[in-house]
């Protein structure tokens, strides 16, 4: 699989990564052996970037990745984790960072984290010098090799990119949420900051398998999104009915024999400035299928234009001004 650089870490990662949000976080009980097999299948398919979080199943995601690392000590993958989800603005300080990263290091079974992101911090956090001074201390103390910001909005991503030692930003980017193309990707490229695309399949919408009668379990964040009280993460902030309509409109642009999910992932990694897309996977088969998106040819200009048209017609009025 092709790799692209994270310049400030001095390393490269695969253009398709693996997100571990499915390993906890309100989506039902976790079969840890199945999750471990899914991680193994992704790596076997060429994935060298795994994204997790300290709140993914209250550390379950990190511990599963840690099990994989312990069983495959010679396999080189970059593991990015996230910290601080739902923390109060005042908690983004060095003491909390040390506590959070100590827990993540224990969960992952590593002495030094490869990469840690602030997890959708409040707007004011991205603009506070002391926050980034504290993150620099974590690097100096060898708790992590580098750090970044998993941003909720494009404005927050731009604020993070302006910081001199930020290695990566994670932004929501997919055919239903392309706003980052306008300013975030060019700014990141100019600054030497890697961009990781999160929510790349719009919480499953872009797999093309949902319909009006699709039901989600109680507690699943996709239930909240169907009730239209989501915060812009699930379904990429698009209401469920509009998302379904947009996916159906995109189907005519998908080349014959190509699954919708792979089409969406290929679109993401075609965008100049994107380093890697981070789809989740529930099974080894899904992980392998996601990885094959890297083998597709770049999308034809007509398909690119169709995505723009569908977004402008159906989706832009809902989300563009918000995120």
C-alpha cells in the first residue's frame, strides 16, 4: 500500500489506516478476539496507522491494540491515540495530560506513545498557548513522540496547524463533508502538517447499506443522530434522511464493481494534502475491503464533479456553515 509522510514525526504511514471507534463507545458488546483479528487483518493488508482513543470503550480500544502490539513486537505500525474527550476546558493542563498519557501508555503496553491527539477539544483550548507548551513537555519527557489535534471544526484545525510543533490534525472529511478541502488541506500542506481523515464513511452511511428502516441499538450514537440531536460527528453532521438521499444520488458516479465504501475512501485519498483515511472495521473482511481502496485508480473527473454537485445540492445547506 502507498505511504505518505508525517514530516514532524519523521515517518510514513499507509494511505488507509484503521480506526478503532467500533471497539466500544456505545456500539454494543466488544468481541475482543474478533477485534484483535480485525487489527491483524488490517496490518496484513498493508495498514501501518491505527487510530484509537482513551475513551473508546473506556480504554478497550487501546487495550486491544496493545494486545496486538505485544503479540507482534517486530511489526512496525504507528499508533495514534486521543485524550481529553468530554473534559472541561480547564482540564487541558500538564497534570491531566500526564495522567491521561500514562493511562494510554499502560493500555497500549508501550513506554512512549507514537502520537497523541487532543480529542475534539473545546474551541478555546486550541487557542491557548499553555496547552501547547504542556504538550511540548510531554514530548520532552518522552511520554509521546509527537502530538496533534483531532479537530471538531475546520476553524479549530486551522488554529492547530498554526502551532509550530503540531504533527497532525484529524478532521472530518468525506464526500458528505468536504469543507476541509477549501482551507485546511492547503494550510496543512504549507506547514508540513499531516492530515488524517476521520469519519471517512460518515458513520456507515457511505457504505451504501442503510435505508429508511435501519435501526440502531439504544445507546448507539447513530440513534441520537437519527433524532437530529447529534453534535456533527455521527453521519458527518448530516441528518439521516438527507444522508440517504445523497448516497443514492452518488451511486451513479460509482464505477461498476466498486463498493460505495471503497469509492468514498478513494475520493478522500485523492485529495491533495490528505495523508491517510481512518475507516473503522468490525470484521477482518471489512478491514481488508477498506484497504483495497488504495488499489483503485484515482477517480475520474466526472465522478469528482458529481460529488461536488450532490454536496452542493443536498448537503451544503445543512453542514457547511457549521463545521
